[in-house]
C-alpha cells in the first residue's frame, strides 16, 4: 500500500511538472508570436486578366473578390462554423479537446483519418504552406496559427478564411462562389444556398453543384444537421430543407475550363516577380494584365488531354507557345486545378526528354549538316571540353 501511494505521488508530481512545462512553453510561444511581425491576411489587390483578343478572363484578387464579413450572409457564417469549427470563437487557434478526441479515435481505429484542424489552422495552410505532411510543416503551421490568433480578432480571421477558401470550378472566395453558382452577392444567399456553399470546401471537385448536384445536396444536409446540433436552426427548419431542386446559375463552358487556373496562377506569379512594377502597386491592385492566352488553343489543349488521358492517377503538364515570339498561348499544370493546384508545367522537376531534340537538330544544321546527312552505326568517341571523352 505504501509503495502504491509512493508511485501515485510520483506520477502526480511528474504530471504537474509536465503540465507546468506545457503552460510555460505555450505562453512563450504566444509571447514570441505577439512580438513578431503580423501576417498579411488581406491580399485584396484587384487584378483584371485579358486574353490575346482582349477579352476579360479573370477579375478579382489573387484569391478572389474580397468581401467584408458584414456583407456575408449570417446563415453561411453559422453553417461554416458549425461544420468546420464549432468552438471557433472560444479557442486560441487550437481546439485541444477536439485534437484529443481525434487522436483517441485515430489510435482506436489504427488510422490517421480523423482531422481536428480549426478554421485558423486551415486558413494558414491555404495561404502560407504547401500540402506535404512533414513535421517541419506541422511546426510551421502551429507557429503561424499562433501569430494569426494574437494579431487578429476572430472577425478578421473568419473574413480572410471565407475570402480565400476553394469553392470548386476555379472559384476562390465566397463572393466569387456566390456569383458563379447562384448569380447573387454573398449577402443575399438563402439558407439552402448557404448550406450548399458551406459544404463545398471539404472536397471542391466532389461537392460543387455543377459537377455533382446530388453529392452537393447530401453534403449540405450534413452541414444542416450540424447547425441543428449547434442550435443555429431548429428541427422543423431542417426537415423542410431541399424539398425542391435548387437553381444553379454556373455552367461548365469553354471559358470555364478546369485547367485554366494554372495559366492564371502563372501570370500572377510572373507579376510578383517583375521588378519593374513597384510592390506597392501590386498590393494596391487595379492592374489590367494583357496576356497571350489563346482561348481556342487552351480549349483544344484541354479537350485532347481529357480525351487521351484515361488513368485518373496520371497528371500532365503542357505548354503551347508561339515559336516566333515565345508567347505562351496555352498552359496546363495538371489534370484538374480543383484537385491539385501544383503547377507541374512550371515547378515539376523532370528529365527534358525529347525537348532536347530540337536543340540538337538546330546545332547540327549550324554545323553544315543537312537533313540527308548520315552516320555509320559503329563505336564512336566524342571529344568534350576539359579533355574529356564520351564513347
């Protein structure tokens, strides 16, 4: 009995020590974050992109049309908080109870399927981090989340989140999504429309009503049920939802291609790297950008990719250029921008392959070889620079 009490006292002391250590560490992190420069969360500079015929193809900020939180329908806000982060107004970036519950369920189910990210964490991931699962990224996410929470109030964080989240079909931000899917401002959404939009970010390609109307409605009902549980709507309201089909304004057209956003991202990335344009002008916005995008070429490129690439696991990177000017007429960095925003045409590291052949042929022609020049198929040694050879 004495030994048991001794062990219990020892466990209690260790637990208290660890608890105090965690509190001190967290306090230190919050103080460090408070003294650090604040994050730029309102990247609202507006851009206008035009194709080679001077037709407007994109309007908004890099993330979409920015709208004030007070101009967003209250049902949409309540729906998002209910389904994504019901304790959003009460935590300081991390929902520790939810994290503990998710960790317990993952251990119990022997998987890592259950997530516990808050709205603040999701916002940081979308705006500042890539999507790898390294420990470094986890640490970066935690530090950035703390910085976000200590420098901005909940209203600012929620406004930034809703203005930058992916709503599918190339739409980023709630105002863009409201206009695309329902042809109205985010302030004028009905409850059912708000529920549909709140459900899309979980899987934008699966739950948007243009691609999958039925899946979108099923997801919207899940969102509605969380609103009942959190007392934002009553059971009677829930029971009378979606009794009739909701009209969808957005349509898939040749000007709404699923790979077009890769071109737009490339243009905006180039804009940020042009030293001749002062950064304050880029931040202020209102810039009209005239590109060499040829919509007919982009449409043909995408149609041929979708027709010939039948394996869903494969990705693709393609660029069509004007050989006389070097102008980029069409570009895609993947199969579907909604599923992966990584632009493989610009950033993927790969072997040059047959791309090198054109340069080799050009070098041969410059050295007086012709299209009819022949070589014997025999062992040959080439003399390279620095007295090296290749056989």
